[in-house]
C-alpha cells in the first residue's frame, strides 16, 4: 500500500489525476451510525461540509448493504444508475455528472465512511473503481481523524 495522504486536497488531486472527477466528496458515519456527514467537498455551494444524509431515509438500501455493510465499492456507470440509487440525482446531473463510484473507507474492519467520485456519464468502468479503491485506501487516516473530530 502506498503512503497515506496528508490532506484532503491531496486526496482530491489524486482523485482528479487517477480516477477523473467533476465532483468529489468524502463522508464519515455520524450520529451513532444513523447518518453520513460530509467532511470534504469540491462543491461547497451545493454539497457543503457538514451536510448530512440519513441512512434510513436518504440512502438506497441496496447501496447501504453493498457499500457500508458489505464494504464493497459501488459503480453507477450511467444516469439511470444514478437516478435509481440517489435521491439527489437531479442535483448530481445539474453539475454535469452522470456516473459515480462510491468506495467504503474501512478502519479496523469497521466502515467509517465513504469516498464519492462523480463524473460525466460513461466516464467510469472497473479500472476507475480500482483507482478509486486505491485513493480511498490511502485516505483512512484522514477519515479516522475527521471521525474523531466529529464524535
């Protein structure tokens, strides 16, 4: 494994160069496991730091099972997948995004958050997922620190 990133700006630079992103966010599990709280964003005017999505009401249960519980990445390669899984798909599309990769961030066997990579429709495939997983694996310490700060 490569060394851990020193800042979220470093994470974003790597995501931009290796995965390709138009929108990038990172979130940690908050409120005793009932929500996800945004800790980094490239678009604060639309997706501000501190913004939350509830896991029960705002999150597709299939996504929840795959990413947060199953600790597996999610690939939504086109607009239809984004619409099927994300209640805020209209906002996502308004930013020119129609593809998404979500990667769980795991520490000590426990999911502590997710990294969320978005780009125009058709931008992502399995190699994108692999690159996103590598970026996320180098971000564990940053999410651990953010999680400690929000607790």
